[in-house]
């Protein structure tokens, strides 16, 4: 260890300095043969390099001629110095030999916590640390009386079972922590409970009101049909569409059907109306999933989507006809309009009929608005066939198959309206309702007879 690095009140004499480290000597030794003095550590380090000569005069040096210089050491220890912490504020001054005793009580000396918490701090800060900061200080809980180290006490404070706390649900109740769990589960008016019907969570004091309004609340059909599993949110749809005892109008009321019947007889009446409507010159065509069909037509990269109605007759033993529709338009109406056409199909009685097809044809897109609220405004277009049109000449037998296979047969070409109604106009009223449209086609057989 090299010489002393202390704050002397006065500069020591030159003879007190070690020639090797150039500091006041620590544990000075003297070479008796030449009288030179050095720090014991400095000289040992010098000789360890294998040079056995005096550092000052280079004379041969013998270990036996080196001895401690007790007198010089006493002189150096008697020199007045300041505390090594004088720059931090310590005002102590005394002889060098008293330094270690002073450091054992110096308020500015760095010491380790006696509780072995690994903290090092100034001695003057130790009392505050031991009382408030030391992780291993001993503390007693004010609520339960148990004793903890400082580190464990901080964790215990948030879980002490005897501490008085407020309910976390902010209901205003206050109790010791050990009773809080039971209160939160079974007593708190602000606790959350799942609805027994929809399983969503609600506050205890509001769940009764919710259950009375819950969309999953079980309901009884007002028609008393006995259907199980009806909920508040499905009741309206059930009454309108699923109830077997509900009374409904025939879907072909626009074609003149006046029947009112229960759902249980619906399929029979539908078949009955279909049979007669397909033979009386009137077709009522229901197109469902209209938005999906329009989207499908939009997504096509080639060709337009054409939908075909059921075939029908102008009258008993009359002309065989079919309506087709392009949801996204055809020809000049493509991309902006609904297009509607009619074509003559090969029929059973073509050999007995007058050709070309002579009757006036009407197309209607039905407004599905409630008649009790507003007068329906159907969109209707009518035309009378020109005898020169190839569209209404007698079709060849087998022509229908060739058209469906993509072959052109002029006798099977439809006639109609590429711009029957624009998509924008269809949105203005209830032409589309429940994603469904109704197209009506009428053959005016009576008018032809009157003109004959």
C-alpha cells in the first residue's frame, strides 16, 4: 500500500516523503547501509522485480540491513491532519494517529447497515434508515399486532386481515379485510351477477330490472301454439313467420287471392294458388335473397346473371311463357337497373294456337308497403307484341334446351325492358322488403278477345 494520502494542516517535511511514491511514508523502513528511507510496501514492490539495489544510490542492498524506522513513524503519526471527509462537512482536526478512532464515530463516514440489509450510507443518516427505510427493520402491525421486517411489513399492509377497508364495489360498506370476500359474494348490493338468461353480468341492484327486459327472457306465444324455447327477441319473428296457429294472408293476395289461413295450412293454400295462378295468365314471382343475387351479379367477370321464373300459361290450353330477370341489369341497363323480359316457350297446345303471340303483356314490380299506412305505388310497364317481332313467333320444339345450353334461337329470344327500374329507385319505397322482391306478369287475354 503506497504512502499516506491525507489532508495535512501543514505540508510535511521533505524527509517524510517516500522517494518511490512521493507521498508521506506509511510504515517507514530504513536501509542501514546508506540511511535512505521508504514506505515498507513501496520498497517490497521495488525489490520484487529482482533488483537488489537501493533505489536512491544503486548500492547493493541486503534484506538483513532493512529495519522499521519507528522514530520516523511516530513523527509522521504526530502530524496534525483534517478528517478525510472535510470536504463533505466534517470539521475534525487532530494528530494523524487519532484518525482511525475518529472515523469510528465520524458522522460523514460511510458505514454498512447493522441489520445487514446491504445498504451503505453516511453514519449520520443511519438512525433515519433504521427507523423508516431498512428492509430488515422490525415493525409491528397496528391492526393485527404481528411483527414483521420492514420488507415484509410493506407487503403485509395490503393484505392484513384485520385492517378496516371499504368495499371495492364502492357500496359504502366498511369492514375488516377478512370479511370482505364474503360481503362481496353474498351481501354487497353492488356485486355483479350473471343474468340467468343471457349470462351477461349486471349489478345486483339492477339485475331484476334487466331480467324483465332481457331479450333472452322466455316468453309464451300469444297464440298459445305451445312452441317451446321462444324468447323476447324471437317472439315477433315467431308470431310473424313460425307460429303454426297465426293467421296470415295468402302471399298471392296481389294476384287476387283473398284467403286468410293459419301457417299450418299455408303450404296447401300456396300450392292451390300456384296451380291456378300459373294457368290464368298471371304470374306472381317471388325473388328471395335479392341483395346476395345482386352481389353475385356484380362479381361476375363475364356474362350477366339471369334468373328464370316458373313457367306459366296465358290461359287454360294457352301459350307457355316464362319471365326472366337480370338483378344487375342487361344491355343498356347493366350495372344500374333491374331488367325484366318475357319469352314464349314450346307448349303442349302450340298447334291449336294463333301465331305470332297476340296478347298484351304487363310487368309490375310490387310495392310491399303496408296498405293501411300508405298507398302502394307499383311500377308497371305494358306492351303489345308487334306481329313482325321474331320474339313472339312459334318456338321450335327443343328450342328451350338450346337456349339453356347457350345456343342462339331467335324464336326463343325474350322481349322486355333493360331499364325497367333503377337500383336507386328501388330503394326509395318498399320494393325490396325482407331482402325479397315480387315481380308480377299479366297476359291480357280478355282485351284480345274484345278486339277480335
